[in-house]
């Protein structure tokens, strides 16, 4: 059966969203103007193969961090600000994730990652977007000591996401783990690699417009994985 003959089915519990199931795969059925993503049914967008230099990404991210509005999603956590309910109650979970990543402690990172799945409100909860931003970054700027363990880690996160979060968010998280996501996120990495301040500013602003806080939550994960900001401090 061809794609043209396949029948779209609703995602149970998410019938009023722009997502549907086609041949067992979750797809986005909205207009192309709204999003460029591999799951866009009418106009799927795929990033060209890219190789990034981790140090150039860090330098670009450092430039972005200094000028980013941190009052969006989990960027506030990185800046030591008090978060909205229920995220403030999960600060210890978020801090554990950050500490494990900075220490390159894979076992602790996995435990902390599983505890942020599904954390927050919305179609893609903040915890999922944060974790997705981290794992997307590690796909292009990996931690060498973790290389052989990443496929197993991804598989375990995938399995946990089946029950810890909703199916749409789990599918988008899977894309992020594979290093494939929204055009605006890939554009941020291209901008970081370029080191051009204006290009970085434009790319970051475009990402921050993604969803209510999804762009900011993903960007927090990127900053965290590239380790270019200070550890979160206790809010005043």
C-alpha cells in the first residue's frame, strides 16, 4: 500500500492536535508554514548531513548564552531563577541531570534522565524537550567515553518514554536522539559553528519562538550539554 492509499488515524487522547498516525508512524498534519520537521506530512524537511567541531559549537553557544533571554522555560533554571509550578518542585531532579552530565557520569545521567521524562505541562513536556536538547547535542558533540554506550542508553530511554510521557512527545524525543529535528534547531548549530554573532542571535531567536517554551527548553539542553554556563544556583 502506498502512502497515498494509507489512512490517517488519530492519536488516542490527542484527537484535536495536528498529529496523526500514518502506517504506524506519528506525523504532523498542519501547514508547512508552521514548521519544518521530518514528520511534516505534506512537506517533510530533512537536515543535510553535517559535521560540527565541538569547540566551535561551545564558543558559539557561549556567545548565545551571554545574550539570551533566560525567562523562557528551563533557561530560567540554568540562570538560577525560580521556576513555575510544577517545575520548581523538580529542581533536584534537574540539578541531578546537570551534575551527572558535567561529571560525565553515564550511570547517574541515565537515572536522572529517566526521572525528567514527562516532567511539566503541554504536548511536549519541558523535561522531554530538555532531555531531547541534550541528546541532540551529544549526537553532534559526543562525550567520547560514552560512545559505545549510547545506543543502549537511547533504547532504554525510548522504552521508558512509552509510559513516562505521551506518544507524540516520545516520537519527537526519538527524533532528537537520532540528531534529526526542527529546522530551527539545526540552524542554531549551523550558526554556532559559524561563530557569526548576528547569525547566532537570529537563529536563537527563531528557536525560542518554537512552542510555548519548547524552544527554550531544548536550548537549555543544548547549553547544558555543551557545558558553557555555570551550574544552576539556588533561586533567591
